C-alpha cells in the first residue's frame, strides 16, 4: 500500500491498483440495520459505481452460505476496495459473547480484504494506561499476522481526554498505516468530538508520519465536514442505507421524502430506485 499527502489536508491512498483520495466515505453494511441482505447492498454499491464497501466479519461468519457470500464479496476485488470490520459491533448488539479473535481469524483465512480493522481492545476505567496500550498493540500485531493480504487498520479505543496521547504512543510503537477511532468515544457533543480529533491530529503530526485517521460510525455529512477540517480523513457508517441525504443542506431525510429534493446522484438516477423505499421492493426491481 502507498500513502502520500496531496496537500496539507488530503491523502492519496493506493492499494493493489485501486485508489482513494481523502476525505473519503466508506458505505458500511451490517445485519444490524438492514432491509436487504448483504449481497444486495454490495450489488447496489457496485451499481452506482462506488469503489468501496465495508462488511462485518461477524455477518460473514454467521451467514447461512458463508462460502457463497465470500465469493460474492471477492467478485469485484480488482475494482472495489474491500474493508473488513472485525465483527465486534454486531456481536455486542446481538449479545454474542462467543465472538472471539479465533472466529475472526477464520474469516481472515478465507478472505482477501484490502483493509481489515484490528480486533477491539476496549477501554476500561480500572485498567492502567500502560496495560491498555500494550494490549492494543498486541491485538494490532495479531490481526496483522493473521491477515493474508491488505493492510491492518489500527483500531484504538480510549476516553476523549486520553485519546491523543494513546494514539501517538501506539503509532510510535507499531507504525500503523492508518488508525481508526470510534466517533462515539470522542466526546459528548459535536464540538467535543471535533476538538478530540484535532488534538489527535496534532499528536500524529508530531510523529512525522503520514497517518490518515479513520472515524468509525461517522456518516452525517455535516459531522464529516467538521471532522475533516479538524484532521480526520476516512469515514464509515450505516446511515447511507437507512436515510436520504439532502445534497443541498447535508441533512438527513426519510427515504419517503426523497421526492421533495432534486438529486441527480447515481443512486437516485437508478430506474425505480428513486421511487421506492429500500426493504419494500425486491433486488430485481431495484436493479432492473
């Protein structure tokens, strides 16, 4: 993988002949908030000409036909950038305490993602600062060792106050290509989250390394704008599959309100798609 700065606040990232320029949004797919199945969402992303998607290792592992899904996800690997989440998001909401690093490894063994997020080491108040950093570094290294192809994104958890210092120390220790931070842990308000991102960027700049920041769960265009100005670079979220974004204001609308706004994006120009609500029409009708 190759990362270079195009400008003071923009990265060019190339991997296996595919490339993105930041700021960049990755449409995430999850069974947690889905009206269609995973393959249908990935097909839609491909149909509109978008060059990336994110799926969960948990959803792949639990799929009734795992092998067929893996083949489907790999079908356009030469054109689309494949982000693989470690699955802990779905495991948490499904209350599945049996989801482990070893199960995640089974998916990594059979898949070829361009990017994979390291297995979560969650922040706990009763754990020492040094121990949390050590365990996070170990998890990043284990994920990288299991990943047969692509790049491991260092997923880091913390409280907002300690995030900048933890990120800098981890980057200095393992030199990750990209770091990922959950939006929900960055603060209570949009201003607190933006300030935390700015503080993390300032600490990263001290390392003299070109390290993009991936913000997990950030899909609101207004938030993305603020975070980008403060130093973040890549984003993913499920919002795109559940709401319509007003291109004039960046505000979210219900899909049923789409006709109130004139939009000429590729998704809205798809035959029938602009007239239907996802989940209430079959894939064949949408993609016809």
